[in-house]
C-alpha cells in the first residue's frame, strides 16, 4: 500500500461520485445517519466531502492499489474492484462525527 494510491483514490472523481451516491442513499434509508450533523449537511447541500473521501480511500486502499497495479483503468468506478458493500461499510464506519462545541 502506498500514500500515492491513497491520494489517487481520494481524488478519483469516479470514486468520489460513488461515495456521494452511497452517502445520499444512507441518509434516505438510515434515519440515524440522516439525523446527524453530517446527514443534515448532506440534505442541505452543504456537506464537506473531503474527510469522507480520504477515509474511504484509506479503507479501500488495498483493492484500489491492486487494481491500479493490474492496469485497471477505472478502479473507483468499477464495483467489482471496490464493491458497493465495501464502500457502504467504509462510509458508515467513517461517518463524520458531530462537531465539538
């Protein structure tokens, strides 16, 4: 694993789009997450996505890096590389915490 692959994954627009889509699906079907500070920011169109992008990149770095090293052209987009289940797991495990007052 390398910092390079983590950086590439965190900045991969296709992976970012999947993260946003999966997080939005979570706030539709998961009332607990929808009621959080971050869930409310998503609903209001004011979410700062960068922390979640980086967390997902770290959680999925092995699959992403293996795909890059194997010559796969769209590792962030291809659901056989980073499965939807792995993506949702990484998102829910790293859901941004409430800000400290």
